[in-house]
C-alpha cells in the first residue's frame, strides 16, 4: 500500500537526505584508502556472500567454512550506473545455481571525480554494498588492473578467497558453471581463462610461457594476488593492454603454472559475425560470454538462459 508523506516531512528532512549519502561515501572512501583493516560488507543474497563485519566474527566461527570462495571484480566506471543495475538484476536470477560455495560479485572503479558521482554512488553503497573504489585515476590500461589485484590481499586478508577474478562490465558469467569448473582444480598458482590467441592454445609451450588470457575475464588463485601485491615485476610494469601486461608478469616470474584454457565456455557474443575460436553461438555450458555492449545483446543472452522464467502472470503488466 502506498504511503503518503506530507510536504512538511520533506522540508524537515531535506538536509538530512543530502548530508547522509555524502557522509557515508566520505567515510567509506577514507577507510578504504587509508586503513589496512577495512573489510567490505557482504552483498548479493544470490551470491551466498558471507564476508563478516567485526561484530559478526563470533557468529562466523560457528559456521562451517564454505567449500569454495570466489571474488569476482567487475571492472567498470563510476558513471556506469545503468550497467551496474543491469548486472545486479542478471545475477540476482542465478540464485540457487550453487549451494555450498560463496561467490562475491563487486564493482571496481577508480576514485570519484564528479559531484553527482559522490551522491549517486553513495546511495548504491548504502543499498547494495557491492562497490570497491580504488585509489587511482580512472583508466583502462594504465594500472587499474594492477591496483585491483594488488589491493585485494589487504582488503580481504582476514577472510581470503580461494580465487580472485577480473571481468569486464560487458561480460556475463554463469556463476553455477564457474563454480563447477573450479571445483576440482588446483587452488595454488592458478591462471584461468581463455588463452589468447586461441588458435595457439594447444601449443603447450606457448600456453605455459608466452600466452595471455583474454581480458573478457580471467581468474587467479589467492597466492598469486599476494605475489602481485609484493612483486616489483608487477609494480614496475603496469601500463599497456591489461590482459597482456598481467600475463607478462606471470610469464617472467614463471608463475601461474596451473593454466586452464576454457574453450569453448569462454567466448564473445556472436551476433551477425562469423564463427571463430573465440566467438560462436550460445551454448548451455557457457561460463563467460563477452561483448554484450548494449541492452539488446544482454536481453538476447538472458533470454537464451531463461532469466525471466520466474515471471508470474499478472493483470498489472502486459509483456
């Protein structure tokens, strides 16, 4: 039932409604940038997130440890409000595709630079608690990926993940398939994704020593994020195509020796394009599908995976 709110109520509370979001964002930003003890709270009920706050630690001690913990960082920009909301909706419909695992999906971008961002992003944080704001100037290939992976071991050191993933905001993950694909994999020295160039993936010498994983989405085991945070190889080489640069760190240091090539389950949206080793029609086994640049591509993808099957008939809408 709709609730009526008098104009006097709004007049009395207008200052609070403006100041509160700004205060929350300022506090969140200050803590994230300067405290090594900061731990982001949980979000996404559909993702079985259980990162505890300090007051929840005693409760968590009595809860059995999950079989698998995955952090998925969706690299995006502060202005991409509509895309973040679409992604939240898409993942909310995957509830129940896995049970004894935790998958935390969080949006990752650099420092806020506009007045409207500071208010609107504050509201998102208050509502969803699914955002990581890095201490950097927004960029794609000038160190943002390094800032992400190198920050994770500090941000989540009290509750480490088994794996940490990076993906683009035009990539859609099938979270249940992701979990299943990792269930029996090594959890140490892992580099997981779609080997590029994919036509050379079967050359094991190339795969192990020269390859990189497509930037659409790739995953590292926790120990590799700890190594990145401490490595001068990574710290001194952060600029350039981010997927190639990250692989160069691992190849130089002979890291990521457990390399998993996810063909054909990682791929680009086909549309009207020709089939390639990295682009083909939808398949049920999909883990990651990329190049969902607009709402139409997202809609066709979600339709294929029956995302709206739970929609119940009602005389309130005609679809």
